C-alpha cells in the first residue's frame, strides 16, 4: 500500500488516499450485530462545532481495517493496532480514535513526520529545489513575454515578420522588442542567448508557437454558436478554435459547413450569422455570409460588434494624432480670423468630397462652435470623441454639420465611409 507521495517535486506532501468510498464493504458481525465503519469516523468535531478531517486515518479494503499511516511510518515500537496490523472493532472505533489522537505515541509521530516534511530534510530536497528554480525561471520569462504581447496587441501591430531569427531586422515587432528589452535586462539577454534560434519543439516563449501553436494568430477561426432555449433564454457557447490555411470565402465556407456537420446540426435551420467586416466574410457577392445565406435563407448577416468596435478604436487612434495637426487650432484661443481662415482652407481641400461650403461660411461656423465650447467652460470637451459627444448630447449636429464631419475622422475620404464610421461611433457611445 502506497502511503505517501510528492506532488511532481512541487514541494507539497500529499496524504495517501483514505479509501472512504470503499467503507460500505467494511461490514462485520461483532457479537452477533452487523456493524461497519462510518463516514463520520473520518472527521472529528471540536467543541466550537467545527468539523476537522482526520487525514491521518486510512481504510484498507484488503485488510478491512483502519490505520494511522503517520504512526505506521514513525511509531515502529508502538503496539497499538492502529499503528501495526490495523484496527477493525467498529463497535469501539469512536473511542479508540479519540484515544489515539490524544496519545503520546501519536503526538511524537506527528513531530517526526513534520520534521521530515521540511524540504531540506527530504530525500528529494535537491529535486524540489531544482523544480522550484525551473518554475521561477519560466514565470519570469512568461512575465516579460506577456508584457510585450500586451504592448503589441494594444497598438494593433503585427507580431511576426518574414522570419524568426534573432538579430535579423525582418523578424517582426515581437522579437524586435524582446531584443530591445534584452539590451537592458540581463535575465532576458541570457534567455535569448540560451534559447534563441533553436530548433522547433523546445519551449522558449519567444517563438510563434507561443501563440496558439500556429505561425500567425490570424490563421485561427473561432466557432461560437448562439441558440435560444424553449423558454426563450438566449445561450451563447464557444465551440472550438480551428487552424485554417486560407482566408478566401470558399475555403471558409466549406470549413464552417464541415464543423456544423460534425456537431450534428443542420445548417439550413440557422437563422443568423455574424462575422468580421473583411470582404471575404462580409462581401455582398462572394463573401462567406452570402454563401451561407444561399444554404440557409433565414441566416441574416450581422457584422461582429466586437470587431467593428475594434476597427473604430483603431481609426480613432489615427484620428487623435491627425486631428491635433489639422484640427487642433479649434482648441487654441486668441487666434485671429486670418489664422483660422488659413487652416479652414486646408480643411476644405482635405474634405472637398464631403464639404459643400465656402471658406468664409466655414470660418463663421468654426468661430461659433469655438465660442460655444468656451462658454460652456467644459474641460472634458478636448478629445475628438468628447467633441462628438458634446455635439450629440447638445443635439446641435444640424447647426455645426461641417464641424462634425471634420471631427468624425480625418482619415475618411468618402461619404459612405463617413456614414459607417458615424454608425459605429453611435454604437460605442
């Protein structure tokens, strides 16, 4: 009977299995009365009412008796049955367990056990130390990796380049930033020296295999199903990630249909679908959504709200940089009309496809809007998003239509895109 084991050298001692699930087979006839071990015998109730498990008590189905495994290991001279052959008098088991817990033999055995439990006194102490050192090393590595992943993700940048060779200028943003940090971080420098440019199959947290075990995180298709229960409750469930090897609509369609078949569902019964706004997915003529709709006519397409908002925020990042250069004068005081006129003319050239107004009228509109902002004395109306909220909350878009168009997005070049971005901003707000 295995009495005790170590948890993969983690430094934690695990008590043996108590075999409580087998106590139903402990029935014995004692003085003509059928008795058996009870589950409550494996617990002791203190005076304050708290029940504490007797982790030292082990039931042996083969011997049909119980042992104190700590005393069996460390109280070799004891003659108590709990420490040797095992105890099986279920009629007096409660009294014997209490007596054993309060005995000097048990307390001495517990002291020996605790003393041997100290890591430095274990047979596997060196293995435990090596294990903990290894765990800490990879935690430190992963901490740096996650920080770089967060930095790149927040900025919507690509992770990998043409190769994954350290020292190569085309190895992408992820490895490039890791190399930059290694210039100032001795730990990371040694890690890159030891694990960089190694063969695949070796863990290092710096290769593309760190990201879902695929060369690029964009080559993964996530399948999520949404259904409605009979009582009307809508349920959404993530099904799986799928490695894909092409982004064209035909391949995506066949992949989705195959997954639906594997799930035992009939795609013709689908009443909706949602994908990102990429042309291969949302295309009106050959996109995935059109192909699905031909099979399931009721599967109306809705753009993925999360993806749409992500695009919106990426646009706004560009917008916040450009607006300061091209529109920032609106927030500056004490500008003369001629200075404003110069900037307005530049905006009219930039928005010649969206704006139908002469420079003089445009200047008047800007000056009036600037006056309104100043009169409100509202310090929050600084960023472009705040300006849009201000216009919408005050319901003055019809009064300052050209101001709203310019604030909407300086990178927009056609009215259709203006309309779509405006809808997304309404969703966000």
